[in-house]
């Protein structure tokens, strides 16, 4: 396995931080951090995300957790994956509707 490319993945590591130390389930924390980065525009639509194994090494977490986080975001149609080619940001999440005033 090749080592992660720091120039390509440092931005992601900086955005996510050490998700292993945060409370809750690791994959949900990772998915939330990625979702927040997509919403804020820090990770743009069309950006290629690191492969699951490389991201797991980069964040010192299990590959299973990274797979679960990617799967969660794929189920929300935020990511698209093509086997053997990679995973990309497909779109930004829809904005939450504003509460109506009474």
C-alpha cells in the first residue's frame, strides 16, 4: 500500500481533525465533518476524496469506519463512487428550510 499523499490530503485532515478522539461513533463523526466541509464549500463539488484505505491510515481509524461514513454520504447522494476510479463530491446538501414565523 502506498503512503498517503500529504499535499492532496492535508486539507481534509485539517478539516476533520482527529475524529477518533471525538465523542460518539467514529463513522458518524467523520460523515458529519465531511458533510460540514461540503456545505461550507471547503470541499467543492467535484473534488476527489482520498481512497478509503488511505483516509483510514491518515486519520488512524479503521477502514470499516471510513467505508461506513462514505456509504452514509452516498445514501444522501452527496458522494458518488466509481469502483477502481475513486469517490467524488456529487453535490452540496439542500439547505434546511427556514422555520416559519407565526
